[in-house]
C-alpha cells in the first residue's frame, strides 16, 4: 500500500507511520500525493516527514522517543509560497503562509525535495483555478436569478410632537488607556525565530519547539 511512497529512498518505517496517521486524519476526497522523509547525517533514527495532499501540506515530527507523532498542517489556500534550498547535504523544503508563518524541514534528499516542490506547485495552481471558477460563477449569475432586496413599506408619519430641550450632559473624562500586553504565544514564537535566525538552534529544534508551543495554546 505504501510502495508508491518509497520510490525516492524514503525511510520505510517513517512512511508507514505517517501513512497510517493520514488514513485516520484525511476526509473522503482528500488524497495523499507524496511523502518525504528526512535523512539526517550519521544518525537518522527519528526523521521528520512531510506529506502533500490535494488539499494541504502536513509536517510530522516524532515525539516521546518515537512513541507518538505530532503534526502541523496548512491548506493550500493559506499558503503564499513554497521553496526549496539545496545544500551540500540534502535540501530544505519550506512553506510560508499568507499570514507570514514559516515551517520547513532540512536534510531532505534532494530528489524528494524537488518532488515536494513539484506537487506543491501543482496543488497551488489547482487551488488558484478553483478560486477563479468560484468567483467567476458568482459574478456571472444571471440577473433574474440574483436575490432581490425587498424595500420595507414606509412607516406612517406621526404628527410633530414638541420635544423639550435636553439638559446638558455631564462632562465625561476618559480613563487613561493602558496598552494591551502583547500576545504571549506571538512573543514566544518571535523569540524562537530569533534563536533560529541567529544559528543558535537547528531547523529540527526550531520545528519541534514551535510544535510544542502551538500545541500548548
């Protein structure tokens, strides 16, 4: 069943675990197109994985010494860009969402990273066409089929009534505005990104800590 996901040197055990989880997660009509597995130098016991479906991309990270697996997913309509950066050892595949969030996995075999990029671009193109078809259908609805807004009947006009002059209202002195505290999760994610950008933590540590923060909130 998973043979079609093992054609590019994927780790069989990792693919099997991810595929089993995908069968539980994906609704009817959503198809798994490709699964890539990390290949770390020297020791590759618990690799991160990426799965691409026709509706989303999912990042899987082993947890509890491999006894469980965490995941983070992004639908194609929420993804602004996908990229592949080939390095001396493997490649880095990453996505950027429309809200500026980033997620990536390093040490991917280059052939797998390229396949991820190809499938991702195909899915993004299909999503773009789907949105265009949907918008075009809304615009091209015939006038006779469009809903007609009914104007309410005019209310009867009451005879004029003498209204006494209003008494002056007491002057309201606004209370000083206290600046809202920054969102705790956002601040933690920013600090984590700074550590990663400065090379103080690896891509793998960044992904794992990011998943931990998101799962806690």
